[in-house]
């Protein structure tokens, strides 16, 4: 029978987890295969039922996407106002985290969990906002599609051909308190698209041709259902673990393969892998760490590690549970993981003795709810009998045969002899029963110090010594009283049982101590990493951990923003791996797979390269060079290495976001100070500039035409005009950066905007140079007339500055899909090479050595205004020479104009 008592440590951990969960808010996710299946509608319907039950429900953010039925469901709910965030001259609305925390509702609805927040928000992702709400004890309901899960993102992009960049770590999905699958058959979803219930008609047609093909929808639906089934399976396993001793529930087929150090284990692994593939079920592979396994020769341990690695590469979940009883440990593992089918090997050689149960019979007897399957194994080759140590030496090609470990047995005999000598003077003072207790104590000590085999020898020697030296007639093995035979038998049995139990407890204590030391080392490493602020500190912690735990050298290669690995971080005083290959490290980074020693990718390398994968992205590679390759070969060691790599990756990602937050804070503060300074200076300059223009006009009127005084007055007026234009640009840029500009959109023909810009530039540009060619069918533009006129003025002024006098400036426009493209060409030197984007930044000029006046604000203002209108602007050099600036604005639908009716 297996031990059904619950583990006290597990109970304590469960109580702590339940206590933490009680103080934390609950997360409920409405999960679907794609957009349009009704996740938001289902969430609002469920929220309405909660509100009718008296629950304090508020709406944090809901994306209706123009769907009338979803919009109607919002009626009656309290909707929290969104937060306005300035971004590149535009005012965007985002979920107000601080406002929600201040309101502190019982339940808040936050749509689109994978949404990316605007730069400058507290968190870059909306799911991070949700986690802060949960930590504050607020329940959250949200929605997500299957393509937004991090581990399925590549799979979905391979199916649909479309990459989704907004993702959520699977941890958030798995830790949700409840997941509701919202399912809709593909035909019904396509019908909803045709009816315009998902997207607008013109968008729906494009969606059906691309993402929403029926084959794509079927595959996404299967992915969503499978992912939900996996989560439900984990919930069921957690419940069964909480109910200690619960039988296996055959809710899902799965296999459990058990292997040992036998040379035929690899054949057993391949057979189980084929069986799992045929049944299309997951499978586990375990090797029970028994005391006998600890004493295996190194060659057999290497063989066992190769079999476990083969199982892991074949898709199995590999584990090495410890236990003194093989069958009991197998049954316990099967119950803990709800595995209903056990796969064992069956020896086709000599049958076992009838009096001894096979492992399959023992497992079947202890687990009546388990199905036991056996795979036939070929008989071992027999080349004449020889001791096991000689067979092992021959298998490894060793010339000299190994000898058994005889020292513990000599010490066992010495302990028995010592006990005999110590008790001999006391034979007249102690009863024989007390002498028996002393010999039993010797057996216990032998089992504790020397192990199971020497304890068996000590049991037999103790019985023999007790009979020979203390039982009358003494100094002979003959017995005067037949009752002593029973005494000998009981003494031998008790000694053997006590010795075996003590040796088993010692083994379990050794295993627990090793695992405790490993966990303590990982905990110490995580604590040191939590205080690391630089990549050099992370590399130092990693090198120290590898040196102490694996006797290996380690180097850390961190990736830059372009996903290229930088040279290994140098650590003063720490030996680095010799010959770190940057190409292998880059391959491991690009493919997110381990490479080098012990893998199938360049296994001849002496260095193991582990990718560091953080929740958001890859962060680098850890290069490990062990002094002994076998120190990294076992599955237990690889799990420790994987845990170490995860800790390092998370630490590097934390450092990255700390740096991003610091730089963002500094940048925001710098922008604020610069805008305040520009605004203050500009306001202070406008008054004296107005006075200068007035004085110049007065001097020009009073001076005789053609006189020196008239020329000075004209020069003053032109300089004041240029300075006033610069001040206006400074003020406009300050307002755009601060987000204080509200667009006064009007429907405007492009001809009117161009004419207004030319009139504003009277005196600065010759109208004859400007060639305007606009098609008659050009639609109206929905723009702010004043701001858009400023865009055209700046572009025309820029063209006049950098082109020869008298050269033509051409303005044209065309309709491209759902936008209007405006083109302004000149015949100057063109734009500087590789600086086509840089010229749109503040205080950047195309040619820094140019004598043309200006401070580099005109194009930056143009981009800010165009982006505020939902468009974009770019510049390029034409193949025939000259610069070309293109503005693309969204094409809207102007309101219909009612024709006046005829009078009767």
C-alpha cells in the first residue's frame, strides 16, 4: 500500500497560497478563437447579471469597434472616464488605472487584455495594469484571442500568414481564476462578417480575403479549444493533488513509462514514443531514484541519462522521483499526475521465480485503477557467467576488472567485533536480552554510516557472535536450549528489518538534503539577482552559481536592441569559458534552443549555450563550460540549468525595463522643461518683435524712396518677419508637444488650403514658381484649416530656401485607396542621404553646414500636425533630382448637402 498521508510541507504551502489568493482579486478571461465571436458581448451579458445581483460593476474600458449590439449592452453601466495621454502631438485615450484604483469597485471590465498602452503610461501592457488591479483586491474581467497568447503567436502566424505583435504571457492565462471559452462555428462567424456585425463593410471584405478564411478559422478554433482543455486538465490535476489519495480519473489518455539502468531502456523509450504517437496522447518518462540506483557504476548512470535525454527529445515529460520502494513510487507518481496507463518492459529471457512478483504485478496490485502495459524486450546476451564488476568493466573496455567496494563490509565486521569485545566483560552483569539490544544498536549504526549491504552483514555477524560468545554453551555454535533458535531467528529478522529501514531513511534524507541544497542555491541566486542593477552584476552571479553547483565556467552574452548578441560580459577575477563561439550563441538565441555540448546542434563543442527567454522576448545566451561533461548530463541537472536560465532572463528583462523607465522619465522631464522654456521665451519675444515691425513700417513710410534709410527699414522688417515666424513655430511646437492643441476640423477643398498658404507667403515666394495641378474629382479634406495651412506654408518655405531662384515648385494630389496623397516637388539638391527621417526631428536641419537661416522646426511641426490628423508625412529624393514631400491623410465621407426644393 502507498502512503496516503498528505505531505505537511505541501499542506503548509497550500494554506499560504490560499491565504494570498483570498487577499487578491479574481481574474476572469473570456477566451475566443478570433475577433467577432462575441467575447465582449458575453462579458457584458455576464456583468449585467452580476449587477442585477447587487455587485458593484463598472466599465474600465470597452472596445465596441462600432458594433451596435455591443454598444447597446453598455446602457445602464457606470463607465469610468478614460485618461488622456499626449503622444506625438496627438491626444490619445487610455484606460485610467489610477482612477479605477481610487474608485475601488468590486468588479471592473477591462477589454482587450493584450492591448499595448501608449508610451509614457505606467505600464507598457494592459495586462500589467490588470495585475496591479488584482493586487489591490479588485476583481477583473477581460477578453483575449488565441493568437495573443505568447507561446501560440508563432503557430497562429504560420497558419494565417499574419503576425500579431500584441501578446500576453501564458502565465497570465494559466493563473486566471476562471476562463470562459466563447465559441462560434466558422460559417456563423463568416455570416456575421457579411452582415457587417464584426467590421464595417469595406473592412469585412478585406478581412474575409486575408485573416478570416474558413480554413484559418477552423484551425484557430481547434487551437483555442485545445488550449482551454489543457488549462482545464491542469485545474483537475490541482484538485486531485489537493484530495490526497484520489484514484486516477480517466478524463484524458496519457502514458507513464518507467525505465531503469538496463541497456535496453532506449528500446523501451522508442517503443513508448511510437505508442504515444499512434494514440496521439501525451506521455511521461520516469526513473525512480532508489538506493540501488545511487550505487550504480558511472557507465550505467551515463546509459540511464542517455535514455532519459532520448525520452525528453521524443516529447516526454521526464522526472526522477525518489523512493525506496519502486512500485509504490510509480503508483504515487501516476496518481499525482492522473496517468492511467503504465508502460513497463517485459524480459523475454529467463522467467522470474514464482515466489517473487514482477514489477508489473506489484504495480497492478498497488494501483487497481491503473492499466499496466508491457513492451517485450530482447533477452540479454549471455557469454558465460562472471561477476557483475567484471561484466561492467568488459562492457566499457577497461583492461583491469573493477573490484567491489569491500571497505564498508570490513568496517561492518569491525563494528561487530568491537561490540563483542565491549560487552564481553559485562556478560556476568547484563542479561542476554540487553546484550541483544547492544548488537541491534550496532546494526542500526552500521546502516546509518555504511548503508544497506554492510547492515545485512552486521545482522548475520551479530547473531553469530551472540550465539558463539554469549549463549551457553559458550564458545561454540551448539545450543543447549531449543528456545534460543527462536531468539536467533527473531534477532536476525529484527536486525535485518531495522537495518533496511534505517538505510532507506538515510537514503531519503540524503536525497532531501541534496534537493534542499539545490533549492537553497537557487534561492540565494534569485535573491542576489533581485538586487542586480547592471548586466555585469547578473553575469557575476551566474558565474558564481555555475562554479559552485556544477564546477563550470560561465559567460553571459546580452542582446542589444537589434537582437544581436554583444561580446561576453567580462567579470574581473572570474575565469571565463575558453573559445566561446559567437555564431553558435547567435544560433541558440535566434532559434530559442540550446546548442553545443549535450545537444543535437554542434554536440562536439565543449560549451553548452542556453538561450535566456524572458516573458516578453529573448534577452541573451548563457555559455557554460563544465570541467566534467557528466555534471550537466542528467535530467535533474538540466532542470536546474533551465531554472537558472529563466532567473537570469527575468533579471535582465527587469534591468532593461528599469533603464527604459529611467530614460523615459528623464526624457519626459526634459521635454517638459524645454516646452516651458520655449513657450516662455516665445511669449517674451512677441512683444518686442511687434514693436520692431511697427518701427520699421514707420521708418519706411517717412523715408524717401530708394534712400539708405528706406533700405534699412525694409531689412529690419524682413528680419522681424523671419523672427516672428520662428517664434510662431516655437509656440506651435510647444502647444503640440504638450497636447493642448484641439483640432477644429472642417471639410475643406485642397485648392482653398493651397491658396491660403500662397496668400500667407505673399512677399516671400513668387506665385509664378508654384505649379498647382489638382484633379477635379479630388474629395474634400477633413482638416483644421489653420493648422493644415501652416503645414503647406512650412513645406513651401522649405522649398524656397533650398532651391535655386526661379526654379519650379510643383503641388499635386491623388486618391490612393482610403487616403488622399498630397505631393510637393522641388528642383533643388534633394534630401541628405540616409537622413530622410532625421530631418523631421526637432532642431534637425538637412544640411548642418548650410548658410540658409533656420533652426530646424518647420518639418517637425509638419509631422506633428499631420499625425494629429491621423495621417503621415515622409520625404525622399526624386530619381530626377530634387526633394519630394508626400502627405497622406485619411479619406472621410463628407456630409450630404441637401438640394433646395423648387418653389411651387
